[in-house]
């Protein structure tokens, strides 16, 4: 790094450092889910046929709907940052609100989906699941853990965006200083990316 | 560096995002449609390729990676490289299952 | 390294020990975001944990003095080696050097006022303390102390009735703390270097911390999720690893070691960084092969992340995997050897001063070489079948972990103690302590190689009478080692209480930036941020007198 590039270093506030830190944090999230994807890969490889059978009970339509919802929420999140950078505070606030709303919608679908599975007896420790093949037990184990952990991230993301809305109202996030919102956006997009991979791996293999 | 930030203000107009979103939705539709066709084992490869394209779009446009400096890009490459190599090594154990 | 004036003078010229911020007294410490104070907080708690770990280690050795039960029963013995492992690894060596010396000296050595995220830095300490509290709870809660071994292997860790969930949560929290420290250091090194300090003008300790930071950030989440899954499996009965539900216990071992092998480098690489600094200072010679050492840190981080399978040669992996992991394991020896050769080459024709830190550095090279070579033996597939789960392994990893992280920590503490506290220690006492520790160390751990070669299993509370002579030697070694530790701890306490005060900036002739700041450093380290023009180690060859201090 050249000398000039380093001169801004000791200023009180360093958005570039925050951005590096945020991305490193996202990478830890990536390898956290990476561990789960590695497990999925191994179990799917060793129990191919059973995974196909097990995936049949998942509803592709709800999965596709949820994918579209999350992708759209990513769009509104990105738009809210553009809006604040153009100085359009109210528009940014509405986009953030819509993003949270889409998050809720996603969770609502998830709730229906999980209740459906639980109603037909596909939940950990249930007798009907234990009577199935081992590959199916593993499929549902991974299904609950991976979508569950993802849903937890969606909830955290919604809380973070809600805080950002408050910051925006109070003008802590404004036209010139909006890194916080951008960081929240990065987190939300990462959650989206993880879903982009979860979707075909669980809903599109039957 | 300052120039790039200026760019990010102008480049990421509302329309660029909406076009990206349309592309993402289209790719989702494609991956669902393709899943109905019986490609055998190739299906997982196709699904993962489409997912990777979608991820690339989200990373570069929604997450502004296109406009970032190289340090960040190298960071991401390191993490992805680690996951891929780990995957390969892990499967050296499972390959002749 | 020349520094000229740049920035505005900082307001406070008081030493960080006397500095009064918003809070005073104890609160002024535990709420302080000053990297130096956080380092001292870490030092206090980590030392306490280390001593607890030592006591449990002492009890393990005492139990093995005679075949059969000596002082405790088998179940307690299982708890002993489990808790000893958890404390020494997760609470002592993994945070150890980065959290203490990394926090204290990284910003100073790169010419910064603090780390990039000071509040996050304090948070890591709290996470560390909470994780430690969880370990205490796990030991004393009614269910019984954990007895699965620190590796938590499936299926036993799912079946055992001891306090597994709390232990696993403790490890998870400690992992979080470690990740955030690594993240903080990476960003600090990228963004906070003083003007003019290019990557290759950075001292080698920050380089080691940089490589370590990457291991922490990239691999720690894997063990985080794995242990979380074991908790989920225990609580909800979700089928993930349990073989009765179709799970694959070997997959657990893979995921566990994907983190836990690189974790060895989280312990060793920072210690190597400390040793590099010590060796160049006390041989008064420019480090040999600066770039080779810097790159080899990165190479160790990279290769070290790809060799986890060598912990599983006898677990029933495929032949392909055994072959690949054995080969990669041999490759890690290359960057490690590069370091050893560069240290030795630095010593060559240097004017070596056998000060206490230097003794630790030299012992480090000796012990690391023995530990490393026995490691290569175990990387050999055919030999490993014979050596797996014997005390040979125990000897090997104590040589590596205690020999590097432990000796690096003591060496670093003697090296930087006057700088950190502004007091000098009794060198004679320190040297006596070192020699007793070093002697005890070898008497304690070397017989383990012999016993293990002869077939003595590890983690075994009972043994055949023919192993007793070795066990007795080893146990006597543990007494000598502990005597040495008592002297060392005494030397530090005595220095803290009644050591002669010193304000000499550069008491050992070092060339890096920490020798240009006050002793002890002021609140924000520098009166003005230095501009760096030269490399970190510019000794004139064979120079006896320390270079002029400004």
C-alpha cells in the first residue's frame, strides 16, 4: 500500500476499516454455513436415493415463493441505500420498511411449511420419522437445522434493519454518512445468498 | 478511491438494481423449470451453476463488490478457495464409498 | 527506523497504567477500551486459568504414579484429562499470545494508537470470561464434569450424562471471542499501519498475528457450527451425527479437526512471531530471511488448514484420503523448517546475550524441533498405526504446544515485562526458573515417547506394571516442572511488587517501534504518529552496543 493511501488511517472514523471488518464477519458466516453445506454434501452423496424420496414431501411452490420474496427484499434493501444516498430519506425509510415486511412474509411461509411437516410427523424424534430410512432422518435433520439457522439470521437481519430505520429517522444515517445502513444491507444480502443455495438443495431434488 | 465512491453513487441507480432483480427472478424460474426435467445426476450441477450465477449477481451489484478495491475481492476469494479445497479433501475420504 | 513529526501532539502524556479516563479504579480497567489495558486483563485471567490447568495436570501425573487407582477413580480421571485439555487449549494457548502480546504490542509495533475496533476488543475479553465461567459451571454442576475428552467425539459426547451441553456452549463462546480477536487484528494491520510502513517494513510478530488472524476467522466458524449441532442433537434428538440415526461419526471427526488442527497453528504461529523478535534482539543481528519468515507464516496458515485428516488415520478413512493427508502433512514441515533455519542463521555470528527471554527462545527451537520431528513420524501412515492413541502422541503435542505457545509466552513476558509494567525483574531468579522448567519439561514429556513406542495407551487410568518406571520418571518430571513454574510466577510477582522501577525506553537494544515509545507506554502509545522510512530490523552486523535511542 502506498504512503498516500495510508494517510487517512488515523482519522477518528474509518469507514473502510469498518467495511473490511464487516466483510470478514460475513466470511465467518459463510464458513459457518459452509460447515453445514459440507455435511449436506457428504450425506447426500452417501444417501442419494433416500434424499430424493425425502425431498418429495417439501412443497416446491412455497420454496419458490420464498425465494422470490427474499430476492425482492434484497432489491428493496439495495434501493433503500440508493435512496438515502440521493438524499431521499422518506423513500429510503419505506424501502427499509418493505424489506422488513418481506422478511416477515418469508418467516410466515416458513412457519406454514414447518407446521405442515410437523403435522405429517416429519419432526426430529417423532415415531413416523424414526421409522423411515436413515437417509430420510438425516435429510430432515439437515432441513430443520439449515433452514432453522437461516431463519434465525432472517430474524436478526430484520431486527438490525429496524434499528437502522430508527437511525434513519433520527438522521444518524443520512445522505453523507450511511455506512451503517450499507453494513445492514450487506448482512441481508448474505442471508439471501445462503438461501439461494439452500433452495435448490432442498426443494428441487425430488 | 474517491472516484469509485462517486461512481457508486451514480452507477447504482434504481434501474440497475431492478434489472438485476429481474435477472435473479428469471434465473429462479429457470432453475425451477429445469428441475422438472430428468437430467440424472447432472441436475445438481446445473442447479449449483445457476445458484452461483445468482450469487455472483448479488455480490457484484447488490453488495457493490464490483466497485470495491481488490483487498475485499481477495478476502472473498480466500474464503471460497478454503471451502472448495476443504470440500475436495473431505471427498477424498468419501469418493470410493 | 527513523521517525519524524507529523500529527498533533496527543493530549495525555501519562503512562497507560496511571491514565485516568471516564472511570477510575477497577472500572477503569474492566471498562477500558485501551488495547494495553485489555491485554493486561487478558494476562490476569489467562494466567489464572493456566495455573488451574497446571494443577489438574499435576493431579493426572500423580494418579499415574502407580498402576490402578492412586488418588482418584476412573471417572474422575476421565474428567481430569478432559478438563485439563479444555482449559489448556481453549482458555490458555488459543487466546494466549494473540490476546496478551498481540493486543499490547500489535498497535505499537505498527505505529497505531489502538486496534481498529477497540470496543469489539473489550467485548472479546468479556466473551472469554463468560466462556471460562461456563467451564467452571460445567465442572461443578451436579451432572458431573465433562468426560468425553476435549475432542467431544461422537457418539460418546451424545450419550454421556455429564454436563456436555454447557461445556460445548463454553467452547462455542470462546470460539466467538477468538474469531473477533482475529478479525480485529486483520483489519488493524490492513488499515492502521503508520505512514510509510509497507507490508514488508512491518515487524515479523505482526506478520505472525496476521496469518493467525486468518486461521481464526476462516476455520473457527466450522467448529462453532459443529459443536452447535452436537448441542442440537442432544437437546432435540435431530439426526445429524448419531450413528443410530444414520449419522456418520467420522464426519464429525472431519469437521472437528478442520478447525482443531489449524488451531494448533493459532497457538504456534504467534509464538513463532514472539521468538523471531527475541532472537533478533538478543543476537543483535538483522533477522535472516525476513521475507522467508513472513511468507512461511502465511504458508503454515494455508497448509496447516489442509492437513486435518492426519488425526484420523486409524479412524477408517479411505486409502485415498490417508495418502493425501499424509503427503500434505509432510509439506507443512517445509515452512516450519524454513523458520527454524532462519532463526539459526540469525544466531550465526550474532553477539548472543543469554538473557532470560533468549533462553526461552533457544529452548523453543530445541523443543519445537523435537515436537516437529516426532510429528513427522506420526504423519507416516505405517508408523501412525502403531503410535495412534499412545502416550507418544501426548508427548508430541506437549512438546509442540507447551514447547511453543508456553515457552513463547514466558519468553515474551520476560522480554516485554519491563516495557509493560515499567519494572525490572530479577534475571538470576528468572534464569534459575527457566533451567528448572526446561529440565522438568524434558523429564516429564520425553518418557512419554518411550512408553508410547512400547505401547502405553493415552487417556488410560490404569496400566501394566512394566510401564511403571517410565511413569514414575515422568511424574517426578512434573514435580520439577512445577517447581520451575513456581519460581517463574514468583519472579513475576516479586517484580510487580518490588521490582526496580525503570523508564528506560530501549533496555535491550531492539529496533522495532515498541522500543521507541515510553516505558511503560503512554495512553495512546505515541506523542505523534511516527513516519516509517526503514525496515524493522536494521542492526549493523555484529554490533555489540544497542543503537542510539531517540
